[in-house]
C-alpha cells in the first residue's frame, strides 16, 4: 500500500516530537508521555500510549554497593510503582512484581511484592543503614531510550533516599550499557528496559538472569544452575511452571527489581493507519493512507 518508506534516526525524544509536529515525519515512537495529550489536540495528529511485551526493571549487581540482600530487597519495597505509572505513563504501565508482563506464560497472577517503605527501613536497619546513615550505591539510567526513563530514575532515586538508600545517578548511553554489562562494569543498579517479542519466559527471566549469558548483571552461580535445568526441559507445562517458580525466587532474593510493564508512545498523522502488535512492532508494510 505504501511503495516508499524513509526511516529517520532521531535520537532525542523532544526532537522526534518536533519532527512529527512540523510534518517532517508521518509517524514517530517513544516521545515523552506528557506530550501525548498535546499531540492529540493538534489537528491532523493522534497520539497513543500502548502497553507492550517489554518490561522496565532495575538490574542489580550481586556485589559492590548491592552485595547486601537486605539493601536490594529494601530497594524493591521502597518503589511506589503505581505512583510511577500514574505520574509518567498516565496509569497505562502496569506495576510488576515479576520480570514478566501480564498475559505472558511466565506471569503469576497471585504473586505480589508490596510497596512498603517501613519494611524497607526494617531491612536496611538489619544491615546498619537508615535515613541518617544511608547505604550508598550508584544508579545508572538511559535518557531517551524509552519514554520517561530518566524521569522514572530520578523518582526512584528520591523514593530510595526516603528510606535510607543514597543513589548517585549516572546517565548511560544505551549502546554503552551492553559494553559495560559484558565487561562487568555496570553501576550497582541500572534502570533498564528489556524487550521480548515472543513473550516466552525463557527470554525474560532465562536470558536476563542467567549469569552465564552476557545480558545478566547479577552474577551468582545458583541462578545459572536453576536456569540451565529449565533450558533443557522439554515438557512445556513443567518448563513454564519452573520459570514461574524461578521468577519468584529471583525477586524474593533480590536478584532483580521489576518495576513496570513498558509502554510505547506513538504519534502519527490521523490518516495514516497501521497494524498494532502487542510486542510493539511498528511495521511499514502494514501501513496505509486512508
């Protein structure tokens, strides 16, 4: 239906918004969520906030400032995920207790990990920390890789400060993140967005938390041993149940801090239609002018 497509690589999210407003482009993704309503009010444009099979989480190291289990678990209890969704994603980003989104095979309906600042303070106190004597960590984040990433990181930084975790914020280029991770040089904690177009838990927990693969920041052998068994399990039901149990174990031991189901912000000209995929694909061969 469309014979010629030009892809413009525009790194800055505000510049992407300016490009759609000026007519330089006909469709763009990952613009700031706060601008979506403004685009919707402009003649000829429409904006969308679509939940997708991508998760926003805090990648944890197992050493340095995050070596203490109590500190990692406290960091999870201290994050008000519902407030983050409302503030930065219009409530469209689902708060997560596990590193998998709802509707995928690895999701566990009845598992919760509550926002509980008092519990966070209790855990920190066990290790000698608190607001007057904070645990000190470095906290990495991208800026513009996914909607509101830097704003979410700053909000988490303040939530941690309230319970007794002093996080020094460090901005990391997305391409640099891979290099740092493979070299074992990521900060103690890193706000990260992990994509999985298949929805299968192997690519969520299996890849993201396997210390023998280059994607994991948390390097502990016991996680690898559990995942290796799941990699070779051929019975589908046993495999899925195994991943569900593994995800719960990983969260309850502080190996990962799931935050939100990610969303894709998209702005397009009203007369340009496309096929919407749950994994966030935006394919030119599904587009047409009406």
